[in-house]
C-alpha cells in the first residue's frame, strides 16, 4: 500500500510543463464575461495563465486555447484557480488546475 501511495504521488510530478506563451480565451459562467489572457505554460494537470486582472482563488472558468492547425479543434478546459500572484510588471500569474475537458 505504501508503494502505491508513493507511486501515485510520483506520477503526479511526472507531467512535463510545456511553454506555450499563446493567447487564451477565458469565459466565466457566473457573469458570462470573457477575457483574453496569455497561457504561459501547460501540463497534464494545469496551466499558468497571465492576466491583467486578479482572479479569486477557487474560482472556476472555461478556457479555449486555439489550435495552430485547422485540422484540430481548440483545446477546451474547465479550470479552478489554485493561486494568483501579482508579477513585477503589475500583471497577474494565475496557477490553475484542470478540472475537466468537456
């Protein structure tokens, strides 16, 4: 049982973060508000998004990351804010957890 727990934790750390630095659209269900932001990096469990506005921890929203290939659809997710930190340039870095991919 302990080996299984250690392996489960280890597997969560095995996702590689891919630097993407591309425009992403955020859509908020509670207000039907949309926002354009920058997806800085992406992994199997989350993404780092740079915005001009702070977002509350635990808030949830939908994302749409466009595909550069017309043969593939946009990458759509629902995410939850894990952390929000202001950067030196006054923008906000939003750490998110991917909840699902509808």
